[in-house]
C-alpha cells in the first residue's frame, strides 16, 4: 500500500511539473507549483523525513505559494500585456534534462552500492536544539533578511506611477 502511495505521489509530481511547463495562465501555474510542492512534501514524509516534509509544507507550500498568489492578485494589471512564449530552445532543454537525469540515475545507483551499516538518525528534537542554540545567529539573520526582502517587494509593488494622466 505504501509503495502504491509513493508511486502515486511521484506520478502526480511529474504530471503537475510537466503541466506547469505548458500552462498559459499564471494563477494556474502557481496552483500547479503548489501541487508539486505538496507532493514532494508527501514523498519526504513517506521516506520518513518528517521534519523536511513538514518544513516543505510550511515554508514552500504555505508561504511561497501564498505569496505568489497574493502578488498576482494585488499587482496592478493596467498596461499589462501577455508575451508570447516561443519554444525555440526546447531541444537544448531536453538535452540538459537528459544529462541531469542520467547523472541522477548514476548517483542513485552509486548510493545503492554503499554498505547498509550507515544509519541516519531522524531526531527532530536534536535538530531543533542545534538550530536554536548553535545556529541561532544565522537563523535570525536569515529571518531578518527575508523580512527585509518582503518589505522591499511590498514597497516596489505599492508604487504607482502618477505622471500619466
């Protein structure tokens, strides 16, 4: 049953990511991106990396996607024109995807050859203790940096051009 759910999440992730390439409406693209992020979080949870899965949901699916949706909804649409997307470099993109996919396949085969004695400890309490003690300063600096970026984006988005009348 778990293997079926795992393959379902993989299929849904790939289908949503592929549909994301060809959708024309930006709101649908953001919603497809949200589906991809939620499916990746589900994959993390199925692989027993619960902290990364929940972080994926909270940070990316909960924060970034909602920020994109609000940015789209609150942006000024006057003078906005859609640009035609030309698929002129599709073959070079497919070539790069093929190279990266083969590298990923090679890396996964190399990992399977490692000894099974290496055990990864999944201890969220230890991770949170280290994050809030040893890495407290970088954690806070990152939060302040993100806050200043969001304030700058809100300021730039809030500017209106009053010279046209």
